[in-house]
C-alpha cells in the first residue's frame, strides 16, 4: 500500500494540477477565501435596517430598529469597516415603542421615519437625531404623520420619501396610498389619498416618473397614477400565493420586480403585463419578504425571507447593461445565465429586512428577528465580471 500511495503522489506531481511542489495552491485565486461577514447583535428582536447616506468607500453606516414589547426599544447606528469586517455601534438612540418600519431621509441622514404599533396607538413619526457624531445623541420628535382627523392611517405597510419632491412622503397603509407634504408646523399636510384595495403588503415610488407608485396586495401587482387617483396598470396572479414586496429598477423605466410567498422573484414591464420578463427561484425555501435592486448595477438583486436566508441574484437579461456586453451588444450565448449567485446563511431566524449600502455598490446588510445584523459583500468574481 505504501508503494501505491507513493506512485500516486508522483503521478499527481507530474500532472501538475492546482497543487504546487509543497501541496500549496499554485494560483493566488485558488487561495482566496470568501470575505468575512460583519456581525452585530442588537440584544433585542429587530425587523428593519436602513442605510445612512454619506460615509466613504471603506466605512458603511446603517440604522437598525428594535421591536420588543416588553422593553424600551432603540435605534442602533452602526458602522461597518470593510478592511477589518468589524461592525461597531457608535450610537444607541432610545425609542419609546417597538419599531416596525424605519426609513432614513436620503437627503438628510439625521432625519428618520419610524412606525410603531402593538401595545401603543399606531404612530408614524419623523425624528431628528440631535448629533450623528455624538455618542450621547437623542431622538427629537419633529412631526407626526397622519395624526389629524382628516387623514387617519390604517396599519402602515410602507413609508416612502418622494424621490421627486424633497421632504414629501408617500405612505401606503393596508387600504390606501396617502401623499403628505412637509410643512413648517408639527404635522405633515395631507395632499391626497387613493383607495387601492385591501391587504396592501408593499409599495414603491417610481424614480423615473413623478406621481406614479406601484403596490402589491394578495397576488396582484398594481401601478397607480396619483394625479388622477386612478389605476394605470394591473396584473392579477403576479405570484402563486401572495406578493410581499415591489421595487423599481433604478435604471430602466417601467420595470419592477416583485417578491412573493411562492419563494420566487419576478420581473415585469408595467406596460406589458401579460407575462413576466424573467423569474428567479431556487434560493429561498419559504416567503421572500424583501427584494431590492442594486442602485448602481441593476444586474444585482438582493432578497431575504422567512427561511432566514439572504440571496444575491444575477438578472443580467433584464438589466440596463447586460453582463458580458464588452461595450457592445452581446448575444445570449455570451451572457452569464440569470440565477442565484450566492445564498448567505449567517442568520438563524426569519430575516425581514435587507438593504444596499449607500456608500458603495458592493456592500449590503440584513437583519433577522433575533436582532442579528449581518453585513456582507458581493463576491469578488461577480464584482469583476461586472466591472471588466
């Protein structure tokens, strides 16, 4: 047996392969390990994470809101250092109730929207962080949204900053879309409301056209014109069971993606809804509750779900710049196939929220209900496939 083993080693050495003379990989790429994820524990249940504007290419900032009924809740402001893969909390802001939604003003990182319900009366409020650089900073209440008698909000599902009118809000509750205008007083002024049906689960404002918003409810995908308060486009049966989220392609007008309880992502052209442009499945094994386009490279899509997984997808066939084009139109045979790039499994509980960093196109964060925040990166191979 010893002679056989020695002969096998000599034959392998003559063939070369991936091993060098001392058993080490001969290629630096073969030695490369996936970059380490950054992990942070909030010590309380959490359902939402949002990116902070600003920062730089090596430091990425996020806000995480906790959601516990028995203790006082908090917003954790954390920084991820790309060089060390460490996540450090630089601020802990006390919040009076559990946080079900959290959205940072993209024009002013010190302003944050939160929605609370449960043991308290439901409330959508705008807060100001007194000082984003001070460890002892506090939340200061600026305004209550929809607290007046003229506009009573039902269960709020989405609170969106209007991409076309700075300071304005678009709020989707379980039955209607509401548009609010920022004023000088303590409350937002209600501009309009559109009844959109029942059981709305997600909404997104069109970044290309003002006054257009898409929603999902039950299995339906709908696009609304807020000027006329009318339904513009509708797709029944967008998902087999229920649709949970919708997001607009930042680079391609009229293109949206939807995430559903059938564990699939589907891509749609709102002007031609007879069938989806593309469907991606196989990464999740339960509900997909959140899906987001990459703001710079719409070939990349991020999703998370109740199976505790975070998935990174390639959707090059419906992207504004298909992969593999080399600066020219590429044929389908030259394009990498659409599908799952990587399934990230650092979470152990349902993952309800994920987002891309605003400081860099290759960093993203996710948070699970057990309070674990994980910051990950796009694999280097996929990054350079896009760049080169």
